[in-house]
C-alpha cells in the first residue's frame, strides 16, 4: 500500500475503460450506486480484475483494501467466499440450466422456512428490485387493492417511482419533472402517469404519518412497505404499531430485508425485533453476491401468486439457489452479525476519535453493519471526495459508507485507521486554508439521490 508521498498508482487502463463505457452504456454502469461520479470522478477505479476476501485488484494491477460498501451490501461473508464458491463451481460443473428445475431451490425454500416459522411459502427470484415488485404484486393480488404506503428505498420499478409522479392531474407533467417531493434524483420519466397517487410515502419512526394515511386510504391500501430498520433503530413500539395498523385496515405488511437482512440477525432484522410481516423480501447477501432472492410469506398472502402471473425462465437456473444454500448454511454455523458488529464498532470508534483529534467535523452514523460518514461542513461533498482520493493513493477503497464483512479482520481496521490519520490532518488543513477543491485533482463527487428515512 502506498503511504505518504509515494507516487500515485497508475490506473490508466481501468479509467480508460470507463470512458469507453460511457459512450456505449447509458449511465456507464448497470447499478446507479457504482457510478464513478459518486465517489471521485476521474479517479475512482470503476472495474476490478479480482476480488477476494476484502481485497480488490483493479485492471492495472493495483490492490486495494476494500473499506467501502461490500459489493453494495451484497457480500456479507467477503468476496469469493471459499465455501460459497465451491458450491457454485460444483453446480456449474453439473450444469446450471435445463428443462427441469434444480433441487437446490426446494432446499433453499426449506431453509428459509426453517428460519422463519411465521412464513409458510416461498418464491425465489434473482434480484432485490424485481422481488420487491413481486411482493407488491402479490399484496395487490391478495387484497384486490391498488395503493401502497411505504417508507425507505425499494428499487427502480414503476410501483415505487410512481411516488415521484406529479400529484396534480391538471398540472403540466413536464413542468413538474424537477420538483421531487420524495427522492430527489430519481426521475419517473417512463412511469405511467396513471400510477400517480398509488405510492404514498411516510417517514420511518413517525407513526402519526402512517396513521394519517390509514385514516384516509385504509380501505384502498394493498400494502405497507418498509425496511424494519435502516439508519437507526425503531422507536419503542413503532414496528408493533405498524403491524397493528396493517391488521386494522387489511393491508399486507411487507418488510424489505434486501440490504439489512442477515447483517443484524440470522434470518433478518425483523426477527431481532420480534415483529412478523405478511411478506419478507431477501436478496443481496442471501447468496453472498450471487444472484438469488426470496419472497417469503404467510399462506393466505402467498396463495395470491396463483391468481396473477409471476414467472421468469432464469429464476429456474441453479447457481443462485446453490449459492443461497451455501451462504445460509455458513451463516448458520458462524455468527456473522456478531463479527461485523465488532468490526463496525471498532471502525466507528476509531474514526470518531481521529475526527476529534484533528478537529474534522465528521459524524459516523448508522448501524455498525451499515456505517455512514457525514461531514458537517458547507463543502461536505468536496471533503468526502478529498478523503476518498487520498485513501485511494494509500491503497484503500474508502467512501461515505463502510459495510463490514466476515472477511474483515482487526488488522484491516488497524491499517485503515493508520492511513486515515494523516488524511484527516490534511482535511483539517484544507478546511483552515479554504482550498479543499483545489487539492482533489479532479471534480467533486456527485450527491446522487436521497433516501426517505
């Protein structure tokens, strides 16, 4: 790893490919959250040649210790986990797709039901967004209703982005395209205007907002959709009250465990809090980064699958279920939440101490499993970009979040904090001299979209 005034690593091959991608791939990447512009435009390495444990090698051969977002929250065990990889390779060698279904899908469904005694049936998919759309379709089919109350982020599908459609039917649609009341940055272009008013937002931990929606639309609500937790813990009685409101109006309660699932508790955060939904949705870490997702639910809710149409050929391939069985099996043997909690707590304490020592206005927030870093400064984005750039030069992928993995060890936290010390000293100097942006060597990161808490 590069320390101090060592020459900057050559990332020319990696960066050139991104410039080529920008001309042939809209947005340059398949996932919004992996766009280079969200980290350090022109400097963040967009492509990897190899990823193992918590180390990543780019196309130029530079190795980084990944102290960022763990495959955007998908690899809780670490990259290329040997147990999961062995199961995937074994399945590939036997074939992954044919006219018959793989037995691993039944094995995975049984594992999910074993961990969730409240649930009775399972449908498998491959991605989080599509599975959230599947869950909402099931809720609508089982209730015969259209509207959905929700908080948080739940993907790219029409049911969700409908919340950003203009609510005033008499107003000109194009005139309102920039006035997002919900998620700035997520444009609903292409979402049918007729869906306006079908997705109704409320704020996490504000039960009065949901109560008001239930009073006004209760007999029209198909579902209440939310993450059981995201950035902070539920207030006392909040989730229980949500459950009561869903029962009161006959809506299905859907818990989105796509990101938080498996990180706080084996089987998902809702089990930790003791509140059971009608449907829970899992993806990402369920296969440790291999495409697999699961929609689990009660009998009376999931039977509605038979009354609508939910089907896809590649939901029947074998790699996803094989990865899911291996991943969950390992998580049943190893206490992953305890490990990532300890690593995250060490990182939180270390960065908070460094920020205090150097007078850098940094707040480390969120669960230890999903840490977020917020600079309390008018040039917060520039400070974050400068930190990312300087940490890159020292051999670290460092961003505005840190999601610990099982592969992270104490030595990795020690190295990260040791490298962060002189960077924090420079951040303080840059603040004092008011020359933050001139130090970056490129543009400031983009802010992206904002989640509704």
